[in-house]
C-alpha cells in the first residue's frame, strides 16, 4: 500500500534536520542570538514594483470585471511573454512563450519532472548536490539501494572536487550513458560556475548519447561577468535540455512562490515530445501559480523591476564577498561566493561536516549547512549563505574568527 521507496529515504530532509538541531540547541541555551546562514532563504523585502503589482492584482480580484479564477495551468500569457523577452530574447535566445511553463517554484518542478520517466531511467547527479534531485529519484524508485558510503546503487555520481574546480567531467565512458543528467549552475552548494566550454561538453555528450540535461538555473542572477545564464546559450541545447528557473533568488519570492520550466519542442525521446508530456502532466496535476504571484513576477521583469532587483542582488553579493574574504583572512580555505550566494569552505582540522556544524553552533552560535548533507563528496566541507543582512554576515565572521 505504501510506496516502498519512501521508506528507503533517510530520516528527514537536510534542512528539516538542521532546523531540528537548532531548535534543540535553543531549548537548552539562552544567550546571544543565533545567526542563521544555513538554508538559502532570502531576507530582503520585495522590491517596490513587486509590492505595487501585488496590490493592483489584489484589486483586480476585488472586482467582478477584472476578477481571475483558475488561470491557464501553464501560466498567464502576460508572464510567459515577459519571461521570454527578459530572460531569453534579451540574450538572443529563441524560446517561444508556449515553451515556458510557469509554476509555484523550481523545487516543485525539479521534483515533479520525474513523473515523465520510468523507474528504469538511469540518472547522473553531481556530488555534492541539492538534495531534492536525489531524494525525488529515490521516491520514484530510480535510485536503487542506499550504500554504506551514502551513495545510491543505481545513481551515477559526478564528483565535484577541489581538483576539478567543483565542475564535474561528463560521465565516464566506463559507465552506461545516463538518461538524465542533473546540472545546477551557479552551483548549489559549492557556488562554482561552469564556463560555456564546460557546458558545451555536457550538451555534446547529451546529444551524442540521447541523455537529457535537467538544468537548474535558479541562481543565474548572481552571475557576474560573461558566463552562460541559460543552458540554451549553448548551441545544441534545444534537443537535449530542460531548464528550471525561479523567482525565489532572482526576486526574493521564496514566500511568494513562482518559478518556471522551459521545455523546447525539439526535445524528443523515444518518439515522445517532453513538452507535450509535461503539458499533460501539469494540466492534470497543477492548477497554475497564483495570479497575484504571476503579476508580481511580470512586474520585476520590466525595466524598472530589473533595476530594483539589481540592488537587492548586489546587497547579497556584497555579503558573499564579505564572508568569503573574512573567512580567507581568518585562514579558512574558501570557494564559491563569486557567481553564487553560497560560500563553500573546507572544515578546519579535518573535522567532519557535522562536527563542524555542532562546533560552530556551540562556539559561535552560527548555523550553516554541513557539506556531507549534499552528498559523500561534500564531507569535510561546509556551506554558508549570503542571504542574511550585512550586519549578521559581519557578526558571523567576527564570531567565527574568535572561535577558531
Ligand atoms: C538551499 O538552501 O539549498 C535552498 O534554500 C534550497 C531551495 O532553494 O530549495
């Protein structure tokens, strides 16, 4: 009766486990406030254009002439068109509005996309990795058995290490070509960013082997410089890639909820159009993102909205630089934080990631995320986010420096 694969999952989702340990610590200790640099959740208020658009949308809902009930499951045309023009046409990329599926966030889509694939589908993921890619495949029965080293027997792992700059190589010739390859750039958790050439390597591989790249671009707004913001900047991606995007990090919508997925119509496997399958899936299981959220998303993609967003992103980028530089000068080995809101550091004194988590919580009252929670190659690393305030980032660095 119960889906047996759920029972294979480890006890709790990574961020729930962190929240549980922090609560337990708080119950036993009073004293200075905890600084939370664990989950990558935004803290800055929404930009004015988003708030104004939400007020206007609420007014629309208050009058019968402008009222909106169910919208299209794929998203309102006004938002699909705004996404194409702001995120794709502006970069010379040919994406049609009806290739964009608006949703309540990238996390849902990244998990739900598994509905299109059967249990024999072979999956490759980076290690370390955003846990949703792994856990959702476990739930769907594609992961196999959990091995003692924390890997799953049927998943192909693409190690991201200091030696390869945390950018994995394409799967080795010695393993069967995976059907699905999950990539996320700028990367969560390591903060690494892939070059055009590196992404082109994956696109070539996928087209040669019939793989599909599931490309999570949730952090693209943090890219600084001439690097690819979308997998569709890479020639050939339209026949092998699906892209997930989010307004959570772009516009601070973690509580508003809005994201989108782009599936090109040329993406065909075993004679089936992935675009048509996803449309079928969404129309059956999803009733569209909220009208108010979609109006706010449309607004932030306009000229004024983009200018306002830039300020917020800059604020977080300053935090990232502050944490990165502060930790380096304290003697930590630090990565990421340049094109991403995540700083990836090596734990000192060969501490395990969870040992460092507990020590940091006890000594500095700073919460981060243990690297091992993102996969076996994350062991010995630790992630801090830049999504707090300047004051908390500064204070965290002072406390860490005093403690180590
Ligand atoms: C994280 O901390 O990795 C993110 O908050 C995850 C997410 O966006 O769901």
